C-alpha cells in the first residue's frame, strides 16, 4: 500500500507554490507509505507520493517514475500483477532502472499512450502527468480495489486528488459537509455504492474501470473496461473438472 495526492492547477500562467499544500496532504496519508515521501511541481500542478516498499526495496523504485526529458511523470498506488510478462512481451531490449512493478506503467504509456490501461492486470490508482500534451490522467483499477478521490474547485479551475478523503480536507478550501443523499442511500440499502458519490458533499471518487482525462479546457470521464464484455464462458470452462458426489 502506498499513497498519492496532488493539486492540478489548470489556470494559465500558474506561478503559485503548491508544494506546502501537497506536503500537508501527503502527511495525512503517510501511514500508507512511511518508507519514502516525494513531491514534485511543474506547470500543470504539484504532486506527492508516499511509498511503502514491497517488491523492489531499493531507492530505484522511488516515485515518480519519469521519462528522460521529464515530460512524463507517473505516481501510483497498488500492484501490477503481470509486469514481468509485459516486460518480456514488449520491452525485451529496453533498460529498466528498477526491479519493481510500477516502472512498467511509464514504459507502457510512452509506447501505447493512454490505451495502455487495457494491458494492466492488478489493483491500482495511477496519476500520469504528460507535459507534452498538457494533460493529467487519474486512473482506477477495474474493480476499484485501490481508491482515488477528488474535489474540483470550479471557480479557480483547480482539482485536488488523493488516496484518502482525509488528505483532501487538509486544504481549507474544501468544506467538510455531509452528503445527505449518499448517507440516506447507504442506510436504506446497506451497500457501498460504486458510483462517483461519497459521504461528503462535492467530494467524488473515480469509479472502478474509469479514468479522468484532465486538460486546461475540460475534464472527461472515460470507461476503459467492462466485465460483461470480457466474459468468455467457453474459455472459462477449460481446465475445470466437475466431481460427481
């Protein structure tokens, strides 16, 4: 488990120092990743990461993962189960700096663009910052195992995001107000909802199998995976033996 957080400032000629704010956000979720913290800022915003070292314990797996020209940056929370298979399939001759699973995201994005998501198997919340096209992608895994929450300050065109809601509330601009509609639905149905709603007003979650594409002109919510469309009953029957009792 790790933690990610950030502030995406879509205003033109952004010269504000957001480092302190993101530092406070990361501090709130440091329990998710006490082994290493990092913060970086660019023309799009400021982004932070709290690491819990699991697969590659070395500093080579510190995030962000960045392209050589620093134009593409990746921070993420989770685990990519098929990273070794993806390395063998697409990057046999490429040099990786680490032995961890997260660096594969950077290489896949550089090769396939945002369509790389369909190749990932795992649990993840990913933030990709691409200065070449001035876009940020916030991506949640197929089944929503790893959380990612966000708040949009529409007046100033600023978006805050984090692995936990408590991190968002470290910013005074975000009011802690109960979302009565969602609270009522939960107590009535007794179920956790997979919509974008949360228990807090104006605080949303990215839905499972979805990602946000954020540019200086708009925010698009896009679905990249459908369980129904990927069920193959004939394939699923292979290798299954039924015993008679």
